[in-house]
């Protein structure tokens, strides 16, 4: 079933009683910072290598290289769609136009899992890390207090607008990158634990073989989640058809190079032997340990960089999910009140507050149940399984959209070969997560997400039968362009 021609931004806004997001709030630099800061270089360097090393051992840097290559190939389909369909709805809009509105609804639901769970994961992490850091200096502050303060600041920045959030993120990003690079250079300059070696780039160094590489990729891919964040700024970026795709790729290359360099320094800093890698995997904050060993004069800066990076990820992931909620509310997939924009700030304030409330409840509830750092690890795994199907669906949408709707632009490599390759590469971490069967509760995380997808699909089917006119409008509001494509239900 096909829809009537999708309405443009102004028409849809008038119909729903909303106004648009602030146009031209950021440029190419802002798009790069949004994606780069959401990836959170310091967060990933501080807290993900030990999770990868528990599976892949000394081959951890290789896992990050493989994850970077996979992410760059995945980015091809995303940037192709972002160029044609700039929208705050991002993946929701791309999949709706490329596959259909029901599948777009499922994609929006998966994006909620990916981005909405990233916020409480980071809030729990900032509480845990800051608490431990202050405790080392004899200051006792409950982790939950730190998390709640961070949640309040995050909400304030999101309400006030994307421009202010990006400026804060830029400062934090620059500081955290400077710190982790200096420490990494010091480690390598001192020759690491036993000298420099190429072994960390050899997949054969994985003690669990290919299954260790595959399962380690869950956290390798987690480290790159966020590169697509600039896509949600399609309605607030100057020249979005040009700047959003470039922002995606530039941020990936920049942050990917940082990851590979710093994880290599971590690996040789501990040593590449089995016992030394086991110590790395068991260390809750291995980069901090390395700083104390190789550059104790930077201890304070390392701690501040960690806090800064976690908060930057929190703010930017929150901005991303808020825009997904805004877009789905504007098109009637969620309550339309979520799309109401403050005339003063140009932001969807209710969507900000709803997301902040959800993140706070999850953070506090899970944090007291399993502990704040375990909350980060568990939610990180779940949201990775949530985002991977979104990548698959977006690349399928890319193939269908350009073949059917933009035949004059269709190119075999960009619109078939690379999308298929991205889907196959993203199967690796999924395979590693189901076979060999990992320890509980990681063994049931993929199936929990699969069950969630089934519920979303059933809801979309019912919605399509009960309110087909609603689905027919899905994905129709783009960034200041009158798009006359149809979104098949």
C-alpha cells in the first residue's frame, strides 16, 4: 500500500501544532564534533579494551582495526541516505523511504534501545568512575549523587539547544583526546612493558581464536556507536546534504585512528603475554593504571579527562534520541506532544524531559540492582545488539532506495557491494555472541532484542491496519526540502 505524497516540513508542522528545529545551528565542524564526542574516545579507551581483552587477549588492537573497517563500510549506506533524505528522524526516515513505514517504525524502536540505553549506561559509568576517583583522595560521594547531577546538567544543555551542547562537547573532546594521546605517547616512548611489537595486530594472538575476535567486536563496535549521530542533525545543520555525510566519515576516521593508537599503547603497556593480558582484562580502569605507572604526573588530568568524556557522550547521545523522539512524534508514530518545540530555545522540551526521566529511572534502578559499572557493561551489550539491526536495515534501504527511486544515481559499488559487505561484517559480533554460548546474562541479550523486534513488528502491523493514513505519512518531513517520494507501508 502506498501513501499520498509526503508533505513538506512546514505543512507537517502546521498540522501537528509544532514548529521546526532551529535551522543552521551548526556547520560541518559541529557535525563532526557531535559524532566524535558521542563515540567518546576517552570512555572507549578507558573502559572498553579490558572488555575486548577478556575475549581477544593481545589481539585487542586488531579487533579495533576490524571494527573501524566495518564501521566505515556501514557508514557508506548511512551517508548515501543522509545526503538524499536529511531529517531529524535519521534512520527512521531512511528505512521508511527505502523499505517501508512498518519497517521504519521498527527501526525507530531499535534506535530508542540503542540511544536511550546509552544515556543511562553513561550516567551509571560517570557515577561509578567519579566515586572511585574521589575515594582515592579520601572524598566519599555516593555514585548515585554524581549520576543525578550529571543527568540534571545533561537535561539543561539539551533544553537550551544543540549549539550550546556542541560547544561544550568540543571543549571536552579536545581535552580528553589531548590527555589520552600524551599518555599513549609516553607509554610507547618508554617501550611499554617489554618493548614494542606487532603481535597485537595479529588475530592469531586471540586466545579464544575467531570466536574471541567476534565476541570482542561487540565492544569494538560499541566503541564506534555514535558515529552516525550527525545524521540526527539533518534539520539543524547548514548544507545538510553536504555536511552530514562528511561529518560521519571524518569523525569515524579521526576517532578510529585514536582508538587503534591508544589500544596498542595499552596492550604493550601491560605486556602482550597471557598473564599480562589477563591483568588488563581484570582491571576496571586499565588506562588509569597505566597512567599511574608511566606518567604519574598526569593522574589528575587522566581522571578529569575520563569524567569529561563520559559526560560528553551522555549529552550527545541524549541529543540524538531526543531528535528521534521528536521526529516520530511529529509524524504521529508517538504522541505528538513530543514534537512541540520551545519558541525560545528551538528544542523539543517535552521530548527532552521524557528521555531524561527514563534515563534517570534506569540508571538508579539498575545501578542499585547490579552495580553502576555492571550496568554500563550490560546496557552496552544490549544497545549494541539494538544498533546492529539498524545498520543492516539502513543498508538494505540504501540498496532499494537508489535502485527504485534514484536510478540515475545508482552505482553498483556504493549501492550494492558496500551495503552487502557491511551487513556481512556486522554479522561477526552477532555470531560471536551466540556461539560459543557466552556466560549469563550475555547469553540471552541477543534473544531479548530479538523478542523486542517481534513486539515492534507486531505493533507496526497492527498500526498499519488500524491507522494506515498515519503510516503513509511516515518519514515525510525532511530538512527544509519538499520531498515527493512515497513511503510504502
